[in-house]
C-alpha cells in the first residue's frame, strides 16, 4: 500500500502547487490514501478536477493574452510616435514649399510687370523711330527736289546774265538780242525760272515784266529803245542787276537749304542713335526678364509639384496615424471585453465549484462515502498511527500537523469510533487548508493583476516620459536650427542694407558726375553751334575768304559731332545705370520683404517652441512623479507578492519527512484492517 500511496499522491499533488502549506499536502495525502478507491468512481471529484483544470487554462490564456496585448500596445505607441515625427516633418516641408511658391509668384508678378513695361517702351520707341525716319526721308526728298530746282535756276540766271552782258557790250540792239537764237533759248529758260517755286513773288513780277518787254520788242522794228528801257518800271536796278540779285538770292536759298538739311540730318542721327540704343538696352533687359520669368516659373512649378506630393504624403501619414490609433483603440476595447469575459468565466467556474462543494457534500457522502467495516484495530495500532502523525509534525515545518496529532490523540482516547473521528479531523483540516489555499490563490491573482497593471502603467509612463523628452529634445534642436537660420537671415539683411547704401552712394556719385558732364557737353555743343553759325554767316557773305574758313568749319563740325555723341552716350549710360540701380533696389526690396517675413515667422515659431518646451517639461515632471509613485507601488507589491525562496535542500528534506511519516501511518492503518468500502449502494447490499 505504501508504494500505491506514493504513486497516487504524486498524481494528485500537481493540483496543489509546491507553494501551498505542507500541512495541506500531508492531510490531502492522508485522506487520499483512505478514499482513493472511492475517488476512482466519484464523478463529483472528477467534475471539481475538471473545473479546476479549466480555470487554470482560462487564467493561463488570459496571462498569455495580457502579454501579447502589452507587446501590441508598445508597438502602437512606437508607431504613433514615429508617425508624429513624420507628420511634423511633412508640415514643415509644406510650409517651406509654400513660402518658396509665394516668393516665386511675387517675382513672377514683378517680372510680368517689368516685361510689359519694357515691351511697351520698345514698341513706343520703335514707333517713334519709324515716324522720325519717315519724316526725315520726306524732308530729304523735298531737299533734293528743291536743291535740284535751285541749281537749275542759278544756272539759268547765270547763263542769262552772261548772254545779256555779252550782247549789250557788243552794241547789239534789243531786237538783235531778242532775235539772237541763243538769247531766245535764254528767254525761254527765264520763263521757266519765273514759274519756279523758289523765286519770290517780287522777282517773279519783275522777271515777267522783262519777258513782256522782250516780246513787245519783236514787233517794233527799227525802233530800239534806249538803255533806260531795260530798267524796271519802279525805278529799281537794271535787268542785269535784277538777274544778278536773283542769282544771289537763289544761292543764299541753296546755302540755307544745305545748312538746314545738314542740321536736320545731324539731329535725326542723334535721335535715331538714342532710340536705337534705348531699344537695344530695353531688348537686353527684356531678354533677361524673360529668362528670369522662365526660371521662376520653373521654380514655382517644381515647388508646386513637390508641394502636391508632400501634401499627399502628409495626408496619407495623417490617415495612417488615425487608422493606427483607431486600430489600437479597437484592440484595447476588445482586450477589455476579453479580460472581462475571462474574469466572468473564472468567477462562474469558482461559483460552480463552490456550489458543488456546498450543495453536494451530503449526497456525495451518501453515494460515494466510506463506512467502517471492522474495528478490530488494537489500541497499540492507533498509537502507532498517532506516532507517525506526531513524527510527521515534528519533522515538518508546518505546526498544523503537530496540532492535528494532538487532536487525533484526543479523538482516539474519547471516541468509540476513532477512525471516523480521525477522518473528520483530517477533513476539517483539509477544509481550513483549502480556505488558506483559496486565500493564497486570491492573493496570487491580486498580485498577478496588480503587477501586470502596474507594469503596464510603468511602461506607459516611461514611454510617455520618453516621448515628452524626445519632443523637448527635438524642440531644442529645432530652436537651435531656427536661431541659426534667423541669424543668417539677419546677416543677409544687414548685408543687403550695406550693399544698398553702397550702391546708393555710388549712384549718387555717378549721377553728380553725369550732371556735370551733361552740362559741359551741352555747353560745348551750344558753343560749337554758335561758332559755326557765326563763321557760316560770315563766309557766306565773304566768299573770297570761304576757302580759309572751310577747314575751320569742318573741324568745328567734327567737334560738334564728338560732343553730341559723347552727350548722347553719357545720357544713355546714365539711363542704363539708373535702370540697373532701380532694378537692383526693387529686387533687394523684394528680398528684404521675404527675409524679414522669414525672420518674423521663424521668431514666432521659436516662441511657440519655447512655450511647448515649458509645457512639455511640466508634463514630463508630472508624469515622472506618477512614474515614481508607480515604481514605489511596484516595490511594495514585490515585497508583498514575491516570496523569499526556500532552499531546495530544506524543501526536499521536509517533504521527504512528511511523506515518510504519512506513509508509515497509512501502512499501519492498512495493516490493522482499516479497509475501503464502495459507494452507498454497495454498502446497502452488504447490510
């Protein structure tokens, strides 16, 4: 029976962990030894075993699910933290790209206005040049026609004077002069001169009177007039003087026309050169503006493409973050439901086991209980049993067995049925020890649950502290970067201001030099033109000295051309320098506006980040305090729930002593005819 007891105790003890009180394990083995045959056919015990096994499985599955949930929760927090960083980076990129697009749009608008203005100027200057060219062409055409007519008039008059002088000096009469074929040709030519546009009305009337006299003379044969007949009717100079005066007037008109043509051509050349230079400069500026416009449009288009991509990625990150958050919340809800269901299931199993134990105890005893079939044991045999129990109590660590030995001894001395009394005592101890075991299990469940919750809370607070620390570190890093960018922008603004001041000083110096040069060149041109007028007028009246003055006039004309050209170039250089200065100032103004806005927004962001650092630092301090409280609570839980390990050799020695004493007691009981009976139905048949 001893080996059978040892085998059966080994099969039953797994239901009671090594952490349970030794007295309970000894008592269970004692009762199990006496009830083992009945238990083989006891369905109530089997049900209780199944309920206990199922409860253990439910608790084990819950612990596994708890661990899996904690890993999933940690993954959720890590994913959420990573997504938060990605979203923040995406928002920063969107802000930078938006600023780039706005800056490019401002430059595009400025360049569009500049291109429109330059195009208008070019079109207007080209129109002015075309109009001036058309006027100059017409003026030159009129001059050529008038000059040709004057040359012909002068030639005709000079030939008429020569013929008349020659005829009259030879003593020829008017009839002879008129009938002279050569003179007739001259008279016909003078008739043409009389109709010329360049001949004044007074000269035309005098010339017409002369021609009329010559025609009348053809019909007055042999009645030639005296020389006085060739005088004009109003008492003026003779016909020769008239013709000579007309020659002088025609030559004067030709000289004036030549001067006017030269002056007009010179002025046209100046205007043409100025307009062509301005058109070339504007076209150069226009080409540069168009290239800049194309470049800015490319920058804007690229930034808009990048912005669309970044916004799409940002939207996807936000959506993914929300989906992750929703999935984590859903998992948390499902876990809470699952944990509640497991708690309900454990409670139901515990209640079912309790009800079975409380309500079926009597029926179980009646149906499957044991009866004593013989009491032939001798007193010294009971004493031997008692001795074994006392020995087990002495060698064991639990004083309950020693107390049990005292109570067994009293039962043996006072009861007519000592076995039943001993059985009752052992059952009572088992009930008490089972209560202790239940309390220990409840304590174990409390420790497990609280430890899991506190550990999860600790990890949550540690993760929160880590997240807040990461935000604070990132904010510090961002502030350092923003301060560096602000310092760079302020340095660039200072450089732009210094450059603008330097350019303004240079422009002022250049403009002052231009004003002086313009006055000098203008005075030079005016002085040369006045000198030319004086010389031309003088030598026009004194042709004998014209050859000597011609070279001087030519040199003065060259000087006039040089001064005029230098004046034009100076004005063009001034216009070009002013245009470049205005363009640079406009670009610098736009650049300063952009950079000043950058300083403003970055400074505002620094303020917001510093405020966030203060808030996050306060939050981290609060969370750290909560974490310290959780750690302190965990420390207390460890002190309360984590048992100090008993040395293995001590546990082994105690367990072997308990089992040996119990085996000896049971062997004595078996040897003294304490038997096992079957279920109640078998007992009834025996009676």
